[in-house]
């Protein structure tokens, strides 16, 4: 059983002593929930809850719950999530996850899914103790909106999911807060873009749509904005030219290449002969009123599970057989993607 959670009066999010679950130990200590930051975690949980993953999910469900409980993030943005049926015959897989997290005392989590995407939907799960949705969470670009006759959908049928949120510090906090620092408003757009080399043209189209939204529409809501998820190409890929142009515009405080390290990896692709597994495709694009809100300039931090870190420390080589074995086990039992964490100081613009 999890230990009794404890809340502090002067924090945005609670720090829970829930470390007794086996897979909680996958999460490095520095990425667990802290009292100082707003944490937004994105993660592609490979076909989670899908029919093809039923046997895998019998073991994986508890592992995923343990991991998400250890993070205890304020907002989770997730991809490849099986959603609920339209006729109500079955719920989405995250409904059970939220129910179990709430039962353990990790928070008061609620879930919203895109309508499109079937068993590979984008979903958001947030803790209502500290996050409030300021408007209806919705599919931002409904399926087919940008699809021309005879052409492919730029978003490959997986519509981006939009949320406008306000994070709060509890009333009566004993923390020394500057005037107006009682809340932090922000917009989030979760994406899962087209994969593989043949999807480059669709990714290019989606990049144009998303960058235009980030430049022209998002600023109409006076808050910081982030687009995050599985982009399926590295941050320096040519299809992201609209974002490269955006971050070079002095009128827009946008971050993309400077917060996503292309030499890092978030996707565990293991080829039998070459042992290739380095691919950074889980990315963030962010506009900020002030860079002082960023905890780390490489804000889109890939979370390497502790077993991966320990194996690398022992061997010092990504091609070491033991390291490759750990990566393969993680890929086969949890997900072929690692999470990325965006962490912000809680202070007003």
C-alpha cells in the first residue's frame, strides 16, 4: 500500500511519500514532483489500452500507474492512448489510471481525450487540486479541417488536443509571494504528428498550421503557451522550418531548437544488427512572457529511467550488451518512448 500522502501549505503541488510501488523507482529523484515548480509531463505510452496490447497491459497497467504516481505531475499530456467508445460501452484506459491515482491519494485527477484517433488518441490528465481548466478542453483542429480533396490529413487523423489552464498556489500560503503571483495561466496543445520518412510532407503541413497558430492565435489569450508531444522528427529536421523561423523572430519569445537537444534520445528504436536507438522526436515548442520562468534552458528534459542511467554508469557505452538489454526490456514492458518534462517556476509574468 502507498504511504499516506502529505501536503504542505506553501506549495503548488503536494509531495507524496509514495515510493513503495515497484516501478516508482524507475523515476529519478530529480524529476519527482517538487514544491517549487509547475510540472507538465508528456509521454507516448505505446498503444496503451489498445486491443493489440491487451496481454501486455495486464502487466503494464500497474507499472504505468506507479510511474505516473511517482511523477505526480500537475498535468500529463499523453499519446497513443485508447479512448472511450462513443456508445459508452467501455471507458478510455486513462479513466482507470486516474481512478487508481485518486484512490492512492496522489491527487484529484481528471481525464480528457481527443474525439479523433481511435486507439491512438492524445489525452490530458490533470490534478484538480492545483490545476483548473479555464475553458473546455477540445480538439483544436477537428479531423478534416485542413485536408484538401485527394490529399492526406496533415495531422494523420490524430487531432491536436487544446487546453487553457490556471495553476494556483493555495490561499493562505505562508510562502513569500510577489503581488499577482497567486496563479499561473498557460495554454497547452498536445500533438502526435505523422511518423516515418514518408510522413515528412504531412509534418511540414502540420508545422505550418501549428506555427501560424502559435504566432497569431495563441497570443489572443494572454498566457504562456506550449505545444508538446510526439513530433516524429528531430528538432533540426527541415520540416520544422516554420518553428525555426518563429524562434528567430525577435517579436516572438519562442523556444524550439534551444530547448530540445537533437543529440539526446527519447525514442527507443532498437535495430537487431546496428543497435541504433538514438532518436529525439518527443519535443516542445514554447512561447514565454519571460525566460525567467524557465527552470532549465533545456526545458524539454528527457527523463531517463533509473535502470537506464545505472546501466550506462556501469558500462559507459550505449552499445554495451547490458545497456542494450535494459533498453530492450524497457521498450517491451513499458513503452518505446521516454517521457519529457517541462518545469516552470510559479510566478506571475
